[in-house]
């Protein structure tokens, strides 16, 4: 039970943070580009609670229809209304329908939509003030929803370019920026986390890394590495502990790696090519090292060093992901992906062992994965929508019909959900078998 609590308690807030930051990218860019944002939601519906903000001016004229009250004299501060607005030649919103916002009574029919009203801006909120011929609405909803994993930004006219202030009505450049902003935020976040982590003082074990044993028929044996060798550098990078050595091996998997060792008081330069091990999903050279003369030192970096090193560490993390996938495919096997269950288990294990630093490390990896996943042309995700925007640009403004694009995203969503279910079944199988998700 404790393991489950740690797993869920560490993953859920982490995912909420990552998703909120991702959606904030869409939200801020959309508003900066003049796209009407209707809702910023944390979690997925049903809604738990929410509040309205903003000061949207809406004009009222003789063509405005009313549902639920007799006319403009019934409008008042604090009243919650649904409004369908057009846009005049000056860019002002003009109400064409004002409806009392409430749940329909049992058996009550929805108000009839007049021809052309499907192209109106549908926004909802509370009236802040009413003057002759106009009103001001708080129609930007911030909501917290009951399904805790996920989030969304609801924009006006995502598929209908005729809606005033709609996303679909903007040019390809604007839509590209709004869609790319979410993955970009997930790409920037690791830089910020790494900067903070590098500045936090921490105890580091350093010493002499001695090769205790060399496996037969391994890459190290062919080098030839021998038991008793002291590893000094790999590819010119100093090796102070096992973590340094492991990182260098994984970064250079499949490529020839230089290995500077000390043997019988002499320095020797060897060359070894790490091989991918499908069972542990890691690159290995076939040695068993130990750390001698261990000294615990406290280290931290000043901000002027931490910032540039955060770029280096983030890039290395991307390389490690690429190396893991490339190694698996190169050996003719498929990478063993984890679904929500596996990710929760890994997050819980790392958080339990590594504390805050470990939890932040998982956040870095998940944020990078979210950035990469959302930039790929996968239907329903940002990358899938970006694909259609780029396709429209290539076709010189000729759009793919909204219904066809919607069908592609719907099919893609079904396939994606099916894949998550299959991966989750595999996760459950690994839990039952007692296999570690960390390899």
C-alpha cells in the first residue's frame, strides 16, 4: 500500500505541473496572437469548480435576441450568461444572442439556432457591468476538473475559421506558433530544473574507479581491458565514479569510445565499442567496476555555470533517449515502453530512493518525452495538428476540410488509446511477475 501511495502521490502532481506548463504555452501564445481563449482547465471534466476573469466588451443592438429574459433591462452585474457574438468592421464584438446560463429543465428544448449562428463566437461568463448599448463580461474560465491527470486550453473556433477571433481564422504562421508553444515549454522546463538541481549542494562520492572483473567475449575484453585497470578518462572526460562511467558508456553506445586507464603505474589508451543489452535496455562494455578510496565531497555550481551546463545536460538526456531507442531497434527488438502504471511505479521508486532530486530528475525526463512526443506528427496531439498546418502552407493556403482532419484525429486518438491500454496490460504483467520497471 505504501508503494502505491508513493507512486501515485509522486506522479500525479508531477504530471499536473508538466501539463499545466505545456498548456500555459498554448494559452499565453494564443492570447498574444489575438486568439480568444475560452477556458484554461486543469484535469479533465467533469468540472469540480472554476472562476471567471477578464473584461470583454460586447455591444448590444436592436438585432440582439434574448432567451431567458425579456430584454436588456434584465441584464445586471453578476448574472451568468451565454453569448453568441459576431464581429463588426471595427473588430468589436456584437451580441446576436444572449441566453441565461442555466441547466435546461427536464423536457425543455434547447433554443433554436438561427442560420449563420454556427459561425458566431460562443462565450460564457458573468456580467461585470452594463451600460447603454453594451456590457462587459468576465468570460475567461479557469477550471479545476475531477480527472486529475491532464489539462486543456479551449480556444474559439479551433476548426471554424468564420468564428470571430478564432484560431482557425488565423494564418498558418500564427497557428504554428500557438501549437508549437506547448512542446516548446516542455523543452524549456528541463533547462530550468537542471539549473536549480545543479545549484543545490549535494554529497557526491568520488574515488578511483577500478575494473574488478572483465566479462568473456565482451567489448571490454576485445579492447583489451584487464581486471585491475583504473579508469581515468573516457573520450577526454574525467571519471570520478560509476555514474560518470555509466553515462559515458550510454552516450557513446555503438560508437568507438576512447578509454584512458592506468595499469602497472602506466597510462594506456584503449578503444572500446559499447554493445546494447536488450535485457537491461542499456549499453554495456562488459566490466564490473568498483570505487576505491572513496571521498564524499559536497558540490554545487554557481548560477553562471549552472545555466550553460543545464543546456549540456538536457542535450545529453535527449541523446540518451535516442541511444536507448536506437540500441533496441538496432538489435532487432522493440523498446519496452511503459504506460501510466509503469511510469507511476518508476516515479515512486526513484522518488523514494532519490528524494526531491530524484523526483525532479523524473520530471526532466518526462518533460523531454512530452516535448518530443508532441512534436511528432501523431494525430490528436500537437504534432498531428502542426502537420496539417504545414501541409496547408505547402499547399499555398489550401486547407484540408475540417471534417477530414477531424476524422484523422479521431482515428489517431482511438489508436493512441488502444496503444496505452496494451502497454498498461504489459505493465500489469511486469508487476505480477515482480520485474522492475528500471531494468
